[in-house]
């Protein structure tokens, strides 16, 4: 766990390691202090990637070693921003 990323909302860890892999919980566009990023989709995605990188680093991994990412888009109108 790292304090450089917003902690999970529920009772689960930011990440866990199993069989040499790091598994990360879902991320939202919030900074480490819990301030939501309500600007463009690009800025929100940037914050999520930053959070993910911090969590991976704390788990002993990195974005460069990432194999798969799932993205949930809830407002398709923001894709054109």
C-alpha cells in the first residue's frame, strides 16, 4: 500500500501480489488527498495512470510491466473532449 495514491473506498487492498503478479484494485480520478479530478477525461486518465504507477511501484512492479488494463467509461460524451 502507498500513501501516494488515493486509498480504496471499500475494505480491500490497493493491490496484492500472487504468483509473481501484482493485481490492482479499480482506480478513480482522485489525488492522494482524495480530491476528485473533475476536469477533462484526459486529465482524469492521467491521474488514474499516476495512481496506478505509484501502486505498482509500491508492489514492486511498474507500468512498463503491465500486461492488461480494463477501462470503464460511464459517459461516452466525454470521449470527444
